[in-house]
C-alpha cells in the first residue's frame, strides 16, 4: 500500500511513542536492578552478622535435627478424630457406674501392657530373645517372648476399641466439675475438655550454666533413645557451654491435650484438668505470655497444678469414691503417725539440693555446683530414684512447677496462699489470668488479704 503523508506522520508518532516506552522500560529495568542489588547486599550483610542468639538457636536446633516433633501434623489427626467422636458419641448409653468401670479397666490394661513390655525388654536385654542364646541376634524369639507379645497385642486391640469411650467419659467428668465451678460459656466448660491418651513428645530444656532458667526448649519425638539423649546433652554442654536436659513429660497443653495412660487414676484426672487449665489460660494474658519470662512460666505451671489437683480430686470423690477413700485413708495414717515416714525423703532432699546449688551459683562457683549435683544424683540413685541427669536444666524444668520439690521460687507458696483466700476455683482463675508479671501476684495477694481481714 502506498504511504500517505498522514500515515507517515502517524507511523513517526507511533515510532516515537515506542521509543519512549522502550526508554522507560530500560530505565525501569536499571532502577529495578539497582534496587535488587541493594536488597541482596543488605541481606548478605545481615546474614554475615547474625546475632549471637540466632546463631545459638541454629546450633541447638541442629543438634536435635531429625528428632523434632511435628505438632501441626499431630493436630490435624487429633482434631479430626475428636470431631468425629462428637458425632459418634462412643460413651452414649452407659450409666455412671458403667462409665467408671470402663475407665478403670482401661487404665488397668494400660498398666498390664507396660508390665508385659518390660518383661519382653528384659528377655532381649539379657540375650534370651533368640534361640541361639545370649549375644546372638538371629531374631528368633523364644516361646516366652512370643507368648508375651501375643498378650500385648491382644490387650492393645482391646485398648484401641475402648480408648474413645474412656477419653469421652473422662472429658465429660472433668468438664462437669468445671461447670459446677461456673467456668462456662453458654452452659458448657470453655474451652471444651478435649484430650487424647497418647505418648506425649519429649521436652528438651536448655539453661545457662551460671544460673537456672529456661533459655530454650524444643519438643522432640517420643521415645528418643537414652544414648541419643546423652549425646545431645553432652554436645550442647561441650559446644555451646550450656546445660541441657531431655525428659519425658506426662502431658502437653496442645489442643487436644496429650496425657499418658500408664499412670494411676488420680494422676490422670489431675493431669487432664491441669492441661485444660493451660488451654483456658491461653485465651488470657497469663497463658499468652507463658514463655516470656521464667517467672511467667512458673506462674502458669503452678496455677495449672493447683487447679488441676483440686478439680481432679473432686472428680475422684464423685465418680470413683473407693479410690478417693483409699487415698484419704493413707494420708490420714501418715498424719497420725501410723505409717512410718520414708527412710529417704525425696522432696526434702531435692529441695535441699536446689538451695545449695543456688548458693554455689550465686557465688559464681559453677563447677562446684555441677560437682555437687552429680554427688547428689548418685545419692538419689542409691535410694531408688533413677535420675539420669541432675543439672541446671533439670532444675529449670522441674523448678517451673512452683509447688514441686525442685522449686525455690516464692511464686508457688504465694499462689497457694492466694487460692486459700479466694472462695472458689473460678474466682482464683479470674484473678490470676490477667497477670503479666510477678508483681501482679503481689498486688492481688495484698488485696485478698485485706478482704480476709475486713
């Protein structure tokens, strides 16, 4: 087609426009490239100057690589199962007597399984698990170990069938006790009491050597072998100059919470309630700030201990009166002097150990404190308490329970006094749930003392 002046002018304008756009694109790419270069430079500069705290976290996490527990995956499975049980109602139609009986049988089977597994472990540890005798590992189990394993499998099958109902019954019993206390939302305990009988993860606690405090913790998979725990703890001691302690825990305040089933009924009830308290407090400042400071951790754990024990005891008295009466009789016998006190008082000796360790550390005598703890550990072992590790991290973990033998914090006794001054569990929880520092406890305690004397 022949060109016209108008078309030529239009093409020239179009070409100028395209050139202008190309120029802007070039400049834009230059600006973008420069910006990216600056960002990369700053990033590399930052990575070259990682703060010491972050470096320490990397070091500690690397030592437990492969053993970390996946909370999110566990939550998906556990929540799905609990939602399903809300529709199936596994304990529906059972009388209160039948419910109590089912729970007791479930816990008795759990204890039997534990005892049978211990027998199997003994057989293999002694080298009798193979037909060829000690030291051989051809995998051929003896008739005894086969029989024991068959018993274990049969009881596990029964446990799997009974577990949903046992959990639902205990959830209902603890929830009803909370409703009686007035801790409700639209007539029900809130948050709902949800827990699972499951082996909780292990917990690694890390403390500085020069003072006792929980500086870092991590949740590890259940059943980390003892040799591996020892390796991790020693590596942290040698490479990071910190004290580490890896231990089993009886429960975990996830949601649903985790509770072990190989324990006495009274302990199970108090632990279910204890872990529920953590779920409840998470909705308020005290629980939300659980790990902010060691004092807030102690506050959280001690509140959960106090309320958990009280609610657990109430459920025991109402639904399992024979167990409650037995415990009360034993306590009365001790108080009356009819039962001889133990030759070795664990609580007294552990409290004394902590006090001496605190004195050594206050004087800066770290190595003396560690040598003393090892001497005392051997003493506990000699008296039947199989304590594998006794160090600063051990006390950082066990000392977070303010009413425990390893605690020296004044927070425990203060909270116990506060509970004695408040009229009920609901008032106690409503008082403490807004605490964000230990001074809040002192203020509340003073206010309730004035109420008591007015």
